[in-house]
């Protein structure tokens, strides 16, 4: 298994690189991690990994396309050995999900040092760069971490009034609005999302974005408002109270999935339930799950046994994919595990 690589060594590797390629996850933590690296070092081609929690050899085409001298992988729960072996260039992997058993990679994961330390990747990228506190805080708070909240509140007190609970930060503050903006621009197909990421790279402060004080900010907010209308419509459909212990909402009528955003907000409203939000595509359902009263990752792994599905993540927040034919049984099992 790879050893923990210090952030200081990672900094030197990125600094030395002439043509880095950066793979990142399609959520605010992944996006903010990328932005922190790109804005500080002023180099790096972005690759938004939307199709799966896994980065495997199917992405080697991107490596061949850009011919990088360094690859960074940010906030992907699973990095496969075949990708590392076929990349044939140094790979830096910064993550905070359960540790991958891989070799030949510069691997930073706080869980290697402390099994309880799963602070988000955007937190570590902020520690690495020491730039753009506001972007680092958007990413960390989006992942329910308050690791940089005190610093953020000191610098931007008008954007944050509720500091006690991550969920209050998400739904009752201007910082929460920033998080939704970052999340919603990623809901589009890959090529469009990267266009919006490019616009976000040019934003210099949270006020520029919230106050729409530049052309780039106005364009991003226009995109956000359009997406938010569709999100609110889906949220309304997902809200009716269900008698079961697992609150399930699966849809297939929108090009925009909103799985993570919907599951997080539903968890905020139904705190005692296990939340499952799915997007049906052909014969599979891609899922986002939330649960505050137990180890969700362990429950999921147990429920997947013998079924055509996979996934995982953190103790209280996970993602996954399952064949439609096995979905009802998967939900039934989850329901049976909850006391």
C-alpha cells in the first residue's frame, strides 16, 4: 500500500511540473480542490469525472490527449491500479475516503494518520496552497466540515451567522448559497460544466459572485438561477412524508440529477430517516444516500451483497449505482437494518 506523502512534497512536485492534468470529483469539494490548485499554481488541465465514483483505465484517453508530466487526482473515492500503471507518469492522489490499496502513487489521505480524520480534500488543498480561503471553505462546508469556518467568519462575517451546525451553514447562510452555486454549475453535461468551471476560475471573491459585480459572475448566476428552478421543482416532488424508515425519491425526467443536493436537503428536513435519492438511466439507478444515525457505508456494503450494485463513501454520506432490477431488494434490506 502507498505511504502517506507529505503536503510539502506534493507542493514541490506540482511546482516543478510544466503540464499537469487534474482529475476531480463532480461535487463542490472536488471543484474547490481543483480551483485551489489551479488558481495558486496557474497551470493544469481540468478533467471533471462525472460518470462514476471510480477513476479507472477508461480515462487513459485523457492522459494520451494531454500528454501530461504529472497527474493529480482529487476527491475520487476509488483510484484503480490499472489507471496508475497505464498512466506512465507520476500520479498525486489527494483524498479523504476509505484508503485505497494502491502502489506507485504519491498518496495523501488523512485517514492514513488518523482513522477519524476525514476532513475534505478542499481543506487539504487550502492547507497546501494557503490561498483563497473562501473557496476552501465552500468546499469543506459543502462536505459538512467546519474546519475553516472560524477563519472564514473572521474574514467574511456578513456571509455567515450560524456557526454551530454544518447543516445550518448549508441552508441558512450566504455561504450556503455559494455552495449551491458551485454545486449547480456541475449538474450539466461534462463539456458545459467545464465551461462554467472556466468562468469560476476567474472569480476573485465571494462578493463578486454573490453581488454579480462582473460579467463572469453574472453569467454564473444566470446559470444558477435556471438550474435552481428545476431543483426546487424536484425538491417539491420529493418532500411528501413517507411512512418507511428509508425516504426514497427516484426520478428520470430531468437531465440534471441533483442526487447529492436533494439527499442532503431531505436529510436536513427528515433527520431521523435514511435518505435515498436516485436518478434512473436506462437499466441502472445512480444513488446518493444520507443517514445520521449509523454507519451508512457499512449498511450499504451489506445491502449490496449478491446484487448488481456498488458504492460507498463516508459514515453518513454515500453514493452508489445499482441495476434497476435489484433496487427494490436493496431498499428492503436497508429498511430491515434500521432499528
